[in-house]
């Protein structure tokens, strides 16, 4: 597992410098960070005023993601890099952090070989490698989401330490500073925990969770309101994002279509991982598994379902919080299939079968990495929207 995490980290680092062109979103985040460096809070409020008054500006990331803006600005100041590469380093570091967190989750709740297979899928997942080299908020939100899942798993497994509740509230509340979509993984994990606490009749723990998350979210919203000018400004901008996206020419052309295309996007980017994840889901219906893993499967299905319900939202970047769980499900599916088939074989045939199974997993990992290189490095695909993925697959 340590070797896989190390190799995966190196893959993210070595692909950080081969980005030829930057996306409009990356340029906007960098411009916002530079404005904050030059003018501080006044600069943020001027960006908000511009966003509210200019329809074209509303086609790009809103200036309410103050945590991202200031983090990119701080890195620009510390590194003296005044371009989009500063924010890309944040995404790379967050992606490496996600590797570590996912490895811990896998070790804690999966059989060892299932966890290792899942980590191999995640190590070379093309969508994850693409996000790790861009100045987007998605890598940070994914890291926060995995931390929430880890904490929810520990509480689900029976831990009563108050530290998990405090860290859960802190992570979810800080995540809100980076992107307004953070309440989705935060809320799903909170429902997961509250259900388990209610099942165990731990009402005091449930009260602590509700109180700490309410205080944390309240403090985050208060800070964001101060930064952007008022809480009303923040709320009005966030609530208008779906409507703005529905009129965005890019979303209409590149992220629209039948809802099932979101599932097709997973298939295009990593077919073996997608099939194995389906097998992982089916394994819960055939045998009793780790309860925390069952909850994680539910989280994954619910999150993707919410994204599919949103119009003009068919972009894998918007479901980055499911990348880690999908890969763990894929590892579980591989382990379940190999175990099931191995049970039908004679003892003499099991070793050759195991060798073949391992070769398939390794071959899939190599194929995924080569697909990343072809799609995102050689052909310079700049996003994970469904039309770009379908066009690239057909090219």
C-alpha cells in the first residue's frame, strides 16, 4: 500500500508541469487571487460587485469561494509564481492527501487485497490525474469529502471519541469556504452518522454532532458574509448558480444530455474500474459486508444520483467526491469475484488463476494511465464534461 501511494504521488507530481494551456476557470481563480493580494477584502467585494452586475462574469467561478481565492493568493505570495501553476500545486497536494486518506479508509474497512486493488484503480484514475494538475477547487473538495467519509466510517464502526465529531464538524465547515457544493457530501455523511447513532440510541452523541456542525457552518457562513460584503450577497449568488449554469453556453453544449451519460462518462474514463465497482455494489446483495463500506456505497449512489438530477451538470468534475469510494468499490468487486471464482476451482488451479487476475488488474491500471496520457496530455483535453469525453473517445 505504501508503494502504491508513493508511485501514485510521483505520477501526480511528474504530470504537474506538462500542462500546455490553462482553462478559463483557472485563469479566473488566479485573477481573483491576484485581486485579493493587491486589495485585500476590498478586492473581494469589488469582484462580487462585478459578478452581480456583469452577465458574462457569471459564466465563470463566483468570487464567493474565498477560501480558494486566498489559498491561491497565499501560494502566489510564497512562491512568487504569478500564474496558474500556483493553484495547480494546491490541487496536486490535495490529490496526494486524498491518496493517503483513501489508503487509510481501505485498510480500515476492506480486506487487504481488496483495499490494495482499489488503491491501484485510484492511483491511475484518469479523471483524478487530470484534476490534480489544474487550478480548480475540485481536488480540495474531494480531499475534504474523503476526510468526512473516513470520520463517518470510524464513528460507524463504534468509536465514541469526541475527536471524530469535532474533526467532522471542522472539516465540513472549512470545506464550505472553498466551494458552495460542500454541503452535499457534508450532509450525506451527517445523515449516515446520525442514522447509526440513532440505531445505537446514542442520543447525546447525536446532539453533539448536530450542535458542532451547526456552530461550524454558522461560523463559516458568517466569515464568508463578512468577506464578500454581506451574508445576503453570498446566499443570493450561491442560490443563483443552478439558474446561471442552465443558461451557460458551455454547459448547454458540453455538459447536457440524458442523465445516464454521467454513468457513461465513468465508463469512458475507466471501463474496468466502472465494471468492478458495479460488481462491488452487487456483492452487498450476495453477502454481508462491512457496514461502513455499505454506507459508503450508499453515499456514492446518492451523490451521483443528485448530480444526475441537476440539469446541464454532466461533468465528472462535479462528482469528484465519489472517485475514491468508486475505486474502493471496484477493489471490493475484484476481490469478491476472484474469491468467488477461486472457490469453484481445485487447489491446483487457484494459483494460476490468481496470477491471471493480478495481471488483469495491473493491465487495467496501465491502460488507465495510458488513457490519461492520450486524452489529457497528448490531446490536451481541458475538462471532464461529457461531450469532450465522447468526442475524445471517438477521435
